[in-house]
């Protein structure tokens, strides 16, 4: 089912999901997923509610481990060639490499500076100048530096919803991850804030590899280079975004894009 | 031909009396509430009217410092031939009698009613410090484990139920538990185990002997800690649960370990609530009588815990040169038995003959006690307000 069209591209994928099955206890949530995420590209995961796109995203940084009965029952997930479900994987180091931005912007009720510095601090960075530099760099990447440089020590909760979400992005990229996972990052935002984040994603792709879950197909078209369409836990089609939206190979994809079902 | 319309309601039954019942219900509830308020006010006013004059006075410094800074003492009341009463302590009694000479008619003594209540205040303070320290450490640790680490399931539910049930155990049972566990069997380091030691483990340089801590602040404080533990665990767990799950997810997603997440993203935001509940725990611990009766409190003690007949430290040396002894003496405070306010009130009320001289000490003690508990509750409310404003999300 999954397209192996990327096989011809020479660089190895940064994330590779191979023949993966995933279940919550007795109920199987993902079936035989194969996916390759290329460096410095934006990959969108689309599909109807409950299709497993968020679950798949959370498999890539093992956030599903927080759910008790959740298990990868078959296959593997490789990040930079290493299976992240191996027994010797240190979750803290994995998550330093694979950052995540959540649907609901949730800055800590601390200062803007402390929010961005959080990831570095928990990884043991104490040097003030390193932290300062990382905060400035991350906020600049998140297009927030100009707005916020004069009030870095204000409480992050004083920011608007869109600013809060961009702050969360800055916080996630402060540890310089290879991959940035975004779980419907705009679904709680107004259209203007959404637009800002979409613009940001093109910029982010220059430095990072982005995987985004979205329920908004237009957003997938606007921001992504590749799109994967999931339905009922199966990856139906995976192709360059333009190709998938203009010339889907699968009937199911076509039906979903036309809005025959959702 | 249509029948003429009437005002009769065809569904109406006999509703006579429904308004009367409504009125009766309303008044019964209202009277009940008034009774509660009245009784509370009556108690407070009574204690204030009788107790405030003992503690406050009209002359500078407006507070009866003697009552707050002296230990309880026996009051001697000497009556002369004219029927005048002279109140004095045991030392002054002979002088007064000599001065009166033939004018002396009679002398009576009233236990504990002279002097002040410094001993009980100090004792209660020490007990509260130990119990809240122990209860906060154990309670918060337990709450964190239950809320953040333990796997949800039947076992966890049982643990929660057990904790709730612990809150319903009568305090005298805690007192007996404390007597058995802390006074008689708790482990302590000694050179030579006592005969009553349950068992002892020789460690070479010293012996770990399960012979109990005796009646002391430590035993009483630990016992009180178990009395307030259920309150602190339950409240702390609620405070931890009130911290949004998103904080934990985000922190973990940034690569934090579970403990780092708790330390930096959960505890700081749960602390205000935990502190508030612990202050209410202080009020509870300060007020309990039964748990300390067997474990820490004496009816009477003429010394403060740090007043011991020990040789003074060499005068020339600084405190640092003898830090071991200094520390040992400081810790020695906690191995002393003490007087405590609630137990002192019980003694005054039930263990001595009642007369107008005893009444002064009784109401004074109760008044001081109520003021202490009320100010603890008030500071808890204020602390919560301030911290809430600081850590909101």
C-alpha cells in the first residue's frame, strides 16, 4: 500500500517507520505502517478523525509510552537509522532529538525565557551565555524575538494564543532536535495566527525536519512537501503533496479529498 | 348549548395546608441555622469576655506578659483577718505571712493557676514543628507516588480508601498506637540497650536498640504526624492532580525524566495548595489532646525543654568548637517531655478544684489557644491568596 517512491532519492530518511503495528491493549490502532520522512522536508499526516494520525506521530518520540497498555506490536521505527523501540534507547536523549508541539498551546506559567530554556536546563545546561544564545536563536526561529526581546522575563501566559503557540515551537526547537513533530498546532488558533505559523513552518524546514498532523487539508497543501493519508489505522497513500492532491492513486484518497466522506 | 365556563380546576385535589407546610419547612431550616450561629457566637464571646482580660490589660504594654512568658505555678492565696485576699507564688507566701503576723487568717493553694502558660505554648510549638515536618515529608512523598508513579487500578483504589479510613480513626487510638510504636519500640542508638528493648542490633561502635523514644516531643510529634497524614495526603494529591496534564506531557516531550518533570513542572504549581492544607494540618495537630497524652505531654513540668542541668560549655570556646555538643543539645530539646496547650486546658478544667482563681488560668489558656489556631487558619487563607495570584495558569 505504501509507496516506495522515495527509494530512488539518495539521502537516507531521518525517520523511517517499517511494517509497524500498534495497539492500545486489545484494540489495534495502526496496521502495517511504512513511512519515510526526508531531511528538511515538511511531511503532513492527514485523515479523518480517529484514523490514527496522532497515534502515528506519537510513535515517533514514544509519547505513547505514557499510555499504559500502548505497545508497538510489530515492526520498528528508525530515527537516523536507530530503532527507537530498542531496549537500550534513552527516552530523554530520543526526545531531545525529536521535539514535539502539541495541539493546545501550553506554555509553563513561568517567564518566556524560562520556557525556552527549559529543555536545555533539564539536559544540564547551566552556562548563562549558552542559554541566552539559545533563547535568542530559538525565539528568532519562531519569529518571536523582535516582539518579545524586551520582555523575556514576563510571564508566558500574558502572551496571545498565537504567540503562546509560537513560544511552544521555540521551546521545542531550543534543544536543536532533528525532527519536530507538530500535532494539529493550529487547530485552536485564529486564522491570522494560523497563517503566521504556516509561514513559520517553511522557515523551520530549512533547519529541521517537520512532521505535522493536520485535519485541515488546505493546510497540508500549503505547508507540506509530502503527505500521508491514513484511514482506519492504515496508511492508504503516501506521496509528494502536489501529486497526492492533484492525482491520487488510491480511490479512498480521492474520495476523502473530494469530501465524499470524512 | 355550551356549559358556562367556570374557574374550577378539574385536576385540583385537596391542597389545604400546603402553604403552611412550606412555611413550617422554611422556618425549621432557618431556626436550625440560627441556632448553629448563636451557639458558635456564644462560645466565642464567652471565651473572649472571660479570657481577653487575662491576656490583655489596660496599662502598657497592654499584654499580660507574665501570662505569656512564665511557666505555670501554684498560686497561693492568703487571707487576712479583714477578709482581704493576697495572691502570691510559693516564694512570696512566707514573706506575706510574716508581714501579716497575727493578721493572717488562712492560706489556700491552687495548682497551676499562677504564673503563665509559656511551657504549654513552647511544647505545642515544638510538637507542631515535628509533626508538620514529618507529615509533610511523608505525605507529599506518598501523594507524589500515588498521583505520578503508581499504576491506576484496584490496588491504588484500595490504598486511597485506606488513607480515607485512616482519617476516621479516633485520635485516642492514634495515641495508643504512638505509645506502642514510638514511646516503647522505636529504634534508637544507644551504647547499652535497656532491659525493655524489643531487640537490638549491635553495630560495633554503637547499638541500634528497639527500645522506644520514651515520652517526648519526638514521640508525640510522630504520633500527631500520623493523625494529620490523611488530610495532607488527600489534599496534596488533589493539588497535584489540579496541575494540567499538558505540563507533564510537554516536559516529558522535551526529554525530561519523570522526576525532573515533577520537580520543575508539577510541584512548583501544586505547592501553594499543599502549603495551605498543611497549615490546616497544623491547626489540627495543635488541637489534638488524646494522641499526646500517652506520648509527649505532662500535666506539669517546671522546666522548658532546653533547661537542663548540664555542665556549661567551656566559656572560652566559640559555639563552632563544640558543634557536636551544641547539635546534641539542640536535638536534646526534642527528646524531652513537654506541656502542651490542649492537655494543659484539660488539666486545668478537670484535674484541679474549681474556683475563681483557677478560672483565670482556664479562660486565659483557652483564649490564647483559640487565637493561635485562628491566626494559623487566617495565615493559610492569606498564603493561598498570594500564591494563587503568583502561580495561575
